[in-house]
C-alpha cells in the first residue's frame, strides 16, 4: 500500500512533467539542467502514475529509462542519479529508514 507521502510525491512529479513538457527533445532551447529535468520527469511519468494509483512498476524499466536520458542529451545526469540510488540502497537495506 502506498502512503499519502508517496502519492503526493508521485502527483508532484506528474505535474512537473506537464510544466516542463516544452523542454523535451534534443534541441530544446533551455539550460541543460531544465532539459534534463524535463526528460527525467517524462521518463518516469508512467511509474509516477503507478505509484499514485497504488500499483507496482518494474524498477528495471525505470532504470533503463533514466539511463536513456544520458544518451539522448549527451549528459551523465542519469548515471549520477542511478549511482546515488545504488549507493544509498547499499547503505540502507530495503524497508529500513535511514538513521
């Protein structure tokens, strides 16, 4: 069961995706950080909808989508995010709360 906290974050990501939709694409006229944010929100909108609707999604699919951002935009932000996720997952076992 998803918590209200998870649902609110998922809904916020869906709203961010809508707000940044004009900055998608390899040639969008915006600072790179805005373009990365737009692509990240777009890449994860299905997962956000699943979280908001209290359904599961495939973590591996989300990881592949995040990785693809680097290829589309020629950046390393997706890899950096995934590295941080993997490092924190190693430090905090699933289901545990960080101290």
